[in-house]
């Protein structure tokens, strides 16, 4: 199921939608992008993505994502100027707030085990205007 989810979302993202349509897609992108940042700069801290499972809302995940971005997405992150990174961050930043269910939190835990990153799968983008916050 995890490989299927990754392939489905990667296929959707290759079309460069401006916003994700489902919470499941958004959770996958948030977890996968955060994990790729941490894996690229500090593999020993990879379990920090599980902090998302402790959040009760989208806005809390966005806040935690921003913290991770500040810590791992700066100096030493080899992809920090990659247009795909900017694009994925814009997707994480632009999703309506809502409460998370226990099922959502379980999905976060499932998504955190995936070791293939969207950041590297999207190819190059001609749209370089999407920026992270």
C-alpha cells in the first residue's frame, strides 16, 4: 500500500497542482518532505517526523514543519535551492486547517516509514515561483 500511495501522489504532483485535494495527500507530502530534509542533513534525527502524529490539527503540523524547515532545511541541506523543494513546501503551507483523527495520526506513522522521497522524483520544474514560508 505504501508504494502505491507514493506512486499515486508522485503522479499527481508531476502535474503541478497548486493545492492538494485530500487530507491524505497533504499528510503524505508533509511527512515525506520533512523526512527528506532531515534524512539529507541529520539522519540521526529522522524520527522527528513522528512529532506530526502528536499534532491535533493541520495548523499544528504546519508549525512543526516550519520548525523542522528552520532546523534542517537551511545550511547543509543540499536541496534547499531545488524548485521541487519550494513547490512541496508551498503545498504544505497552503492547506485548510482541520482537526486530525486518530486514523490520520496512524497514516502519518505509516507514511513516516517510506524511504523514497518526492523531492527527488518530480523532475525539474519551469515554475520557480513557489516558495516556502
